[in-house]
């Protein structure tokens, strides 16, 4: 599904998506409340996430999404039996709609300097997380090793190459920091976006937009708590914002009620500014009028101690589910990376792999073998760590998009 850069067409496309979903819905049935059996309503099952327990039902006049725990035992048994059948019918393959033109070569070539074909929708990849994703890789250090280790970044004279088919856009805590073609020039630090943009730009036969929206010192189980999270945040919190899917804004009321901060505030901010940017697509990809959100990248964890480590896998599932809804991207893929200092048996690593194993459209890049230093110290500003992790995450994304 792609978007023209207008709210009218966006609404029309959303309706079309609803029609597609209804084609794979079950029969009309009566649903009963677990707490009060006299409370019932009629509706068709549209979607069931067997990992998070979230259920979506079409009432005819509107769609309802809720946790299975509010349903009767008979209803829970029904969704657990019928939900997987709907998912299989609606998603027969793993591949997304982004056109992957081929496998990533052993050595990525220099960009050809050509602009992308703007008759095709821009393929958008959204980057979120905390300081790991923010990026602290030292450019001066990268300059010294680029020709040997990342030759696609520089030309024969050692000057930074520029990809004219990939845009690099970065919002730091809601404020625009970068809006340019993909290159290392004119910056002091880099993150994973440099490798991601170059690899995805090479294999995708369409314009590519790398859209990063994040800030440091944020926890998934607190600041970035997703809207569908129920009781899985810090101290059992649920999402405390009040905005709707497709139109994330900060909640003035929640900020006032909660003393200036609330569970999910950073999610509302980071997602909201990304949505606003896509509403003004040509500002960030000159000449473009159509887009499709093809994937999400997530690198976070150092600050999860103030969140909910024990529920990290569940919150990742909520996050992926909510991002797909917020960007109307049901076929999008999701790649996260472990913290560079943690092995596969570390709690957060195990939570990430558990999440990915339960979701065919998600994968994890194990970053310890290619990382130097620790995440909380920003890897000592080692540029190679950010490049290596970016390359690894890009390859995982290409595999997902290719249906491998």
C-alpha cells in the first residue's frame, strides 16, 4: 500500500485496507465480557496476535482492539483457534512489497550518482530507539578506515560519496537535525543510518527514505511504551497518552495529570513527527508524491532499567504492531539489534530473540561480535561499531523483504 501526499487519499487507502482485512475476517458472532456475561456485542474477528493476546473485531460501525483477557473463556478459545487461520490467509508469504532487485554483494559498489525513479513510491524505513540509534560514531575515525573497510563510502580520491537515490532525515527529540542526501559529509558523528541507507539503496529498485526519530536515555517500558501495551510498562503501567492511530500527538492533559511526563510520551513524539514529515513528503524527498513504509529498525536497551526488562519481548511485539497501525503498513518488516556488550544469554538479548521467533516479519541482529565497548558509553564513539551494526541490520531487513 502506498500513499499520495494528501490526507484525503490517506483516508481512502485506510478504508481500502479495511476492506482487504474484512475479506479475511471470520463469521459474525456474539462476544461476551469475562467480568459481566450480560455485556455482549456482535462482531467479526479480524485479527489475533497470539503473542501479545491482542484481538481486533469488526463491529460493523467500527473496529475494536483489546486484550483477550476481557473476553469469556469460550471467546478466548475461539480466537486462539481461528486467529492463526486468518493470519495465514491474509499473509501467505513473508515478502513485503518493497522491490528488492537482488542479493547484497560481498563488497558493496560505489553509488552510481543517479537519482531514483520518482514514478515509484518512496520506500520509507523508520529508525527508532535511544542513544544507540541516535549515533555517536566519530567521523574522523571513519575517514581513516573507510577506503579499506567501507569503500562504498568514498571515491578514488578519498572524498565522501553521495547517494542521490536515498534521503537521510533525522529528528532529534522532535527537532529536525538532518535533511539531505545520504552521505557522511557535513557531520561530526554517524549512526547506523549510513550503512542502512547505502545497503538498502543498492538493493531496492525505488527511491529510499531513511527517517530517524529518536533521542537518548529512553526506555521501551516507560518513555516509549506503545499504545496497545496494557500493564507491561514500568510498575505495571499501561500507555497513558490519548492520541489515535495515524495521528500521534503529545497529550497535554496527560502531561498535566502526570507531572510533566507520562508512559508513552516519547512514542507519541517520535512517531508523531515522523507522521508529520510523511505528510510533507516532498520537503524531505524532493519531487516525491507517493510513499510506502517498508520497515522499522530498532536499537535500544541501555536505559531499560527504568522501564520493564521482564516484559521487553511483549513490549517489542506491542511496538511492532502499533507502528504498523500508526503508519498503515501491514506488510512492513522489523529488525532490532542486541546491545553490543551483551551475549545471547543476556536477558534483553533473550527477550529480543523470543520476540522475533514468534513473529515471521521480524528479526534480530546479534551485535556483540562486531561491537567495541558498551552501549551506555556509546561504544567509545567507535564509528566502525555503528557501521558494522548498520550493515548487519540492513542484511537482516533485505532477507525479510526478500521473503527468505
